[in-house]
C-alpha cells in the first residue's frame, strides 16, 4: 500500500471503507487528489488509532461509503 494512487483509484479499491492517506496531494482548494493508502478498514476508530501510532506528518482520513441523509458532518 505504498504506491501513490489517485482519489478515483483509492475509491475503486477501498470503498466503502475508511481510509487513512499519507502524504495527501491536494489542489489549490485543498481538495484531496491523490496519496498513499496507509491503512483502511470498516471501523473508523481503528483507522483513527493508526494516525496516533504514525509519525508526525500530513494525513487525510476519508470515508468512501454512503453518508446517511440524517447525518451532519462538521469539520
């Protein structure tokens, strides 16, 4: 899982899981474009724990499944 993948490649391989992406590449609006998949799984808490075990750096956490309509995401 050390290859740099585009967001479309990541979605095709890992949906509908949570994905931890290292060295995220973003566009000028900071939208995720590509990166290295470091870990993936269906349990968000497990994926988040992997961030805590990782060295300092830039990471992105992405959910690749469908969000229920009654859920509000706050960033």
